[in-house]
């Protein structure tokens, strides 16, 4: 037999075998589509994973229960155009334009109460909330707090809405499975899974109360304000930030814990505003060197470095040198952790501190109080013939200082504004300058300035000392 005839015989045998195989496939019974649909609709074979062996099971049941409570938030802001004068000459002055952005939110009350990030809604002229079922609502802001980066919204609805249950404090543990639900990049509601990578992250400078849940569930732009839920479908945090050099998810996302979420929502619904507690103690994280100098076997807690007179810490009997080990039964490892644990209490309550003092552990009851002073204090415009004529002065207080970003412990009088063309403008005074001394006398309040300049219209030389951005400036101004 020739090589050609052998090849033809092999080809014929192969084709015969292939045809028989095709016939076998065609003779198979048709799949029962109805039976498959019924099986998929039956949740009896689906369970939330509880062990490594069950990881091949589905998260679908918990997603189905929780996803309807996560919403998309669309905002519109008016932005002024800043054009180069050269372009304005040829194209004319351009008016303001509308800028849109997106984020996510979580329904926490069936009447239409929604929590999201403050940075999602900050500066928005219009807020539009889109539910999971595509219904749309206009939203009003009940509370927006920059310091916690949380905001509470309300939408008007005639029917109860699906809402997430807030998890109990302290329920999340490192290694727990979690789901992140939000609207990344505006593509629509998306669910990602991961674990709790870490708790009590305080090195993230996103809010004044840096104390985050870290997760490797994929979080991207647009997820802000979305839900981080546990396997029981409870809200354990509000997704707030990511660690990324590219702008995309690198597996390090941060969520604001449910303890702070609960505090802000309660304040919005019961008080109508969020009043932050102020301990009135300057704290310092206990480092290895500090621990060694104090005779501690390891770094722990937050060291009390200073006390503001008559503040909550002072009234409770805390003293410089105390080490705060725990607040309300929860250990604190650093200064941000202590501030967070105290801040999740409502003003008027009482917090219990475990303190190390002179080698002994004691329990201290600390009242939860707000910062002394007003966030909008009285302002005074100085006039007359003196170097300060034209400045607007305000007296510092812990409440005002925290509102504008000053050192809460700073006292005295600060320049808020300077009138153009005034004597103060000529001598170079700037907003933020703190007046320490005038004519050799210490300045503690606005009344000191007014009494010192009274009747001094003929004075030529004016010695003055101010603090500017941490630097002491002493000058003698000549009129």
C-alpha cells in the first residue's frame, strides 16, 4: 500500500469517528431549561461562606438583601471659569459652568435617611439620589461634617425604603469577609469582596478623626459613601478613601467605622446638628522612648501632655503625665485612637477612662463636653490713629480654633481681616496674625487692645509683637 493510500485510509477512519462522535452529541437529550431556572431561583443550595470549605458557595443571598439599600448620588456644582486674559480678549469672558460628580450612599432608615461622605456632597448646588430600582429623588442635607467626612441626607418618599442595619460596635475583626457596594467610575452599582485587612488605622489623613477599617475589597472613585457590609448583611463602615498612586484600586481601601456613622446619624435625627466633644487634653502617642523613660514594658496608650483649664479633662481630674490606656472598655494605642473613642459619644454623656498614673491603674469618669467658646465669635474692627487701624480682631477659644484650624490651646487675639488701604495694610498685617503684645503690655483679649490704643492719637512709636505661622515677630512701628 502506498503512503498516499495509507493516509487516505487514516483520514477516512478519522472522519468516521468524528461523525459518530457528532451523532452521539446530537442524540443527547435537550436540557430542561425550566428545571435549571427553578434550581437557580431556589436559595436552599446557597449559603453565606462560613469556612474555607464553603468558599465555593455564593454571596448572592447577602447581596440580594443589601444592595437595594445602597444608592447612587449625583451632584451638580457651579464652577467659575478662570481664563487667561489673552484668551478672554479673543473668545470673550466665559460664564460659570456646571460640574457634575458622583458617589454612593447608604439608606440607614426606611423613611429615607441616607448617609454618605461629606466630600461627595460638599459644595453641591443640587443633589440627586438614584435608588437600586432606578427611582430618582431630590435630596436635602441634614448634616454635613467635614471633620468626620460624613453627611446625612433625606429624601421624601411615600413608601418605606430598604435600609441597612448598623452593626454593633466592635463586631468587625481582622480576617472577616466583607463586601463593598457602590458605584465606581459611574458604571453602575458594583459589588466587590475581600476581608478586613486591619482595624484602627490612624495614619490616614482623610478626616480629623482618623480611625479606619482597612479592606482589600476593591474600592474605586465613585465608591465613596458606599457600604462596607459583613456576612450578616450589617453595615460595618462607610467607604471613604483608597491608597493609590494611579487612582485605581490597589487593594488598600479605608472605611469609616460604624461607631462614628451611628453618632453622626443620631445627631442629625435627634439634635439637628453635630456637636463634637472636646476633651481639653493635649495627647501624645506613647513611643518606645517614652515608654522606656516612664518604666513601661512596652509602648501603650496616649500620654496626657497638657490640660486646658476647666475643660472636660480638667473637671474629671486628669493630669499631665497620665497615660490613657482604654476608653469605654476599648484599648487605645495612640492619640488619634483616643480622640476617636471619646468623639463617638454624645455631648452630655459620660465616658469611662482607664488611666495609668504613677504605676497604678485607675478608672476616671470623664464628662463628654463641647469645646468652650463660640464657633462664630464677636468680631471687632479697630479704627483711630494707630498701626492696627483697619484690622478685624477676634478672640480665640477652643471652639473657634477648631472650626478654623488653629491650635485649640491657643489663646489671645487674632487678626481675621485687613481692610485695603488702611494703616494695618500699610504695615503688613495679615489674617492669622496673633497679637501678643502692644506697647509692651500683654494682650489677652480685644478689650486689652482697645484700652491700650485709647487716647494715644499723638503717639509716634508703637512696639508690637505678633505670632505669624509659629514665628515671633517683634517690631516698632512708626506713624
